[in-house]
């Protein structure tokens, strides 16, 4: 059962940028209502697609420089990285099907 891994600025390079395959990064915060609504959706995707995509979470309150470096203006923001490069950006709460569709475009 793959759960999304919580990563900080130190681990981001290793867990996301150096990963060859697709990595879905969930930029979120504790106080964000839509983030809390999206969390179970992201966890479901992590479990169901664990062989295809790695899923990590970045708490923007604990990692403000990381959020700033990717231009995160509102949360939740999901960024799909492939070979260390952002290839897809999804902003705000959205249904699971829409997120899965975005991931599948890059598999």
C-alpha cells in the first residue's frame, strides 16, 4: 500500500528531481480546506497507481522556499514531474478522474 511520502526541501531533489519516472507532487498546507478534501483523492491515486507514478506531498508552510521556487500561488497545487521537469500543473480541488487523466497523458 503506497502512501504519499511527505518530503521537505532537502529530500525534494532526491525524491522528485532525480526520479526518472513520473512523480506527482501535492503542494498543500494543514489549514487549507480544499487541500484536506483533496488528500484522500491523492492517497487513492498513490495506492492505485503505485507501479506507474510516485506520489509525494510538500507542506508549503514548512517549505516556503520550495513552494516559491515552483511559483505556488494557491493551494492545493499538484505538479507532475517527469525526469525532473514539471510537465503538468493542476490548481485547486478537482475530481480524481481529471488528475488521473493528466497523469496518464505522461505515462
